[in-house]
């Protein structure tokens, strides 16, 4: 009976001990801890997946990462959790490497603030290298002396140290400020501070050095291939274009879609670039950009990002058509047939980029109808004007605004004499109502080449040029492509 009572008391006492942080239980048993992992099929509230490096971050390490600065502080995970012998004390700990740090789980400190600590990567990186000591002085608000290591900490680095966790995160300074690799740096037991003057005035003026990356390289471990998906701009006005840029240490197979519209990528130096259209009547709500990357090991990385759509400013127009013009437009079936023909061409994708730099105006003249104008016709009917009307005299030459290939040159009932130029990657420009066409299908054009002359053929109330640009079937504002250089 006494033995049972003692056993009960022991169990009760153990149950009252602080519960250690829950481990991710994703230890590496085969392969390398740096090997990338496929994206999850089911999302977890306690585990985050980083497609940038193909690694997971969960439970106790995730809580520590979030609480102490996250991505800006530690960077992306470069490994899964795994067991490693600590060079400082020779003990084996559960660790996980990040670009700028190594997390260590210390069960001996379970239930305390030291349960997760940063590894001594600053000391490990220096490998016994020593720096001249500072002369002792009385510490002030901006200038502090540490007798423990006989080094000081001042001004910008001290403000960063104080605000981001100080001694508990970084440990003591083990050097004075010094110059390395073109930057002012300072070493701490667990980190290296770097001053980046090119980021002055931003939250990234002081950054931690990539000591986690350096430590893995020193061990001879293969680093995971890193991918980033960047958006320009982050929020898109109706009728404008989103540039999607995939940067990779190794080029890979990439596919992406915005709100279900497939994007077409092209190699641009060390990155892949695609262009996503946002229609002029797109709903004012976030659109989902999905990107799937098959990395160099065959692992699929999946990115999901939201793109906010911002309201554009569009004119309202009321138009009275000449009955004689309306009578010459043919039947509804004729109009449908022409539209299907044109949009069949817009759907075609040349896999190479033909344009180079900004677009130019096809002719000079006042804008009589802005892109995206909402048109209401007297007698019924309405439409969105997916182009720009330029009020110029009949017979004015129309110039190609960029490099491309002519894919349509014909007379239509609604659009009159029309030319469509393919600029590659699903980007087309079109020119309506010409009095006469100069080019033919298959012609390659350069900026400034004459493609035809301004007229008033088709559905037109007077001499003008209707100029439109489309990415796939979606009309986009040509003026953006004049003002902005797309890669």
C-alpha cells in the first residue's frame, strides 16, 4: 500500500512540472536536413511551410521565431529540425538552422524563457579570431561598456540590440565595430550586426549577417535552392498590369495564375518574369496569385499570395450613333464572328518576349476617349472602352510603338481596317478604323515603322485612332506601358 501511495505522489509531482514546448516531430531520418520538402496537402495552425526554401517551422521553434522578430530577424528556415552535437558543450540538441541563426531546444530549461536559445554562431564563425579590446569607460545611454567581454556597443547598433532582444537573444559583443565586405559590422556571441547605408531610414538599416547559411556551408552541407516570388506593384489599379518575378538560385519549372488566368514566364537574367492583367471592371477585392515551382530535386513548392485590386478612375460617356453608320455594320452574327476571330488571336501566346523597353505613342494627338471609359449609347446598349481614342486627322501615319509581328491586317465591319501586332508572351496591340493598311500578316515591325494611316472606317463617328493593348483577352491601359518599363 505504501509503495502504491509513493508511486501516486511521484506521478502527481511529475504532472505538475512545466510542460516543455511541443516539438515539430519532423526530424530528418533519411537524406539531409537541408533537403527541401514538398508543400503540405493539409494546412496546420501550428506549422508553417516556407516554399521559398521548402522547409517547415513548427510548434516551439515557430513560437520563438514569431515572438522574436520572425523573417526580418532570422530569415527563412534552411533545414528541418534534427539532432546535432553542440560544439560549445559537446551535448546533442534538437536544432534548426535559419539564414541568420540556429535555434536550439534545451530540455533542461523546459518551461522557462531559455527553453529555446540561439546557437553561438558568432563565436563559432569567428573560430578563435580575436579583436582588440575596448578601453573601459563609464556607460551612457548611447555608449555601453561590457566588462564581461571587454567590448563596447554604441549608437545605431546599441539601439538595435536594445530593441530586438538584447543580451538574451544576441549575447555579449565579442568585437568592436569593424569593416568587412564593404559594411560596418560587429560580432556578438550569437550574431553579427551589419549596417546597410543603402537601406538608411528603413527598418532594415541594421541586419543580421547570414551566419546560419555560413555555418551550414562550413559543415559542407548542400543548401536548399531558394525561390522568391515578388510582385510589382503589390496592389493593382483596375486596368493595369502586375509583374510577377520569380528569383531563384537555380532556374526551375514555374507555373502561375492570377484569379484563374494562366501567366506566361520568360527568362530575364537570373529570374523569371510574367505579366498578369487586371481588367478595368475587376471586382474590388483581393485576387489570389498561385505559383507552383518544381525545384531541381523534383520537389513541388507552392506559393499563394493575395493581390489587392484598387478602383480606377474612369469617364462616363453618352454616344449618339449615325443611323447610316449603324446600318453598315452588318448583322449581330457578323459582329460576333469578327469578335471571335480577334479574340482567338489574342488567346495565342508567342513564348518569347519581342518588345524591348517602353512603348511609344502610335501617333501624336489629344486623347478623346480614355481607357476604361463607360459608354452608354442613345437608344440602348453600353460597353467598357478597352482602348484609347486619339483625335488625329485622317491620313496621319500610324507608327508601331514597339517590336512585334503582324498577326492580323484586314477590313472588318465594326473595327474597320484593323491591324493586330503580337509582342510576345500573350501581349498584343491593335489599331482600329484605319483608312488604309500598309503592313501584312507575318511582317516584323520595329518602333516607328508605319503600319497604316488614320481613318474612320467601321463603327466610327469621325477620323481617329482607336489603340488598345491586351494580355490574353484582358484589355489593359496602354499609357501604363508608355510610362513604365516592364522587364
